[in-house]
């Protein structure tokens, strides 16, 4: 389950986990291009509502969030201060099982 909205989250830097990099390499070229277009929007003052940025319920240490790349693909991330660590990029069901 998720809570929609970021509640004032400000992101200034983006870091990539090894798992995210492995997942990203497996994506088809059109999804890679879309991801490279969408992810910089995390650095905007207010996270765009079109990203469907959501806090994942049940994850507190660390708090986990997700955002939608397409209707079926999501990115999971954790936020430490003003840095976002991108953890995974995968289909919706996979992110829900292992964010």
C-alpha cells in the first residue's frame, strides 16, 4: 500500500544503487530513454504530480518511496536527507514484492 504525495520532500542529489544499475541495463531502449527523461524531474523544487511519487507503507527504516515510469514500471528509492538513492527499477509487481 502507498501514501500518495511526498509531504515536502526535497531532493538535491540522486545516487544509484548497484541493483538499480543492473535493473536499468536490462531495460529495453525505449524505457531507458523514458527513465532518463523522468528521473531529473526529482530534482525540481516540487516533485511533479505526474510522476505519481508515493511513500510505500510498512517501510520506516529506511522510508521507501516509489515513482511511476510507465503504467507498469516503477522506481523504488530511499531518501536520506536531501539525497535520493534509487534502489530498483522494475515492473509494478516486482517493486511491490522487493522494493
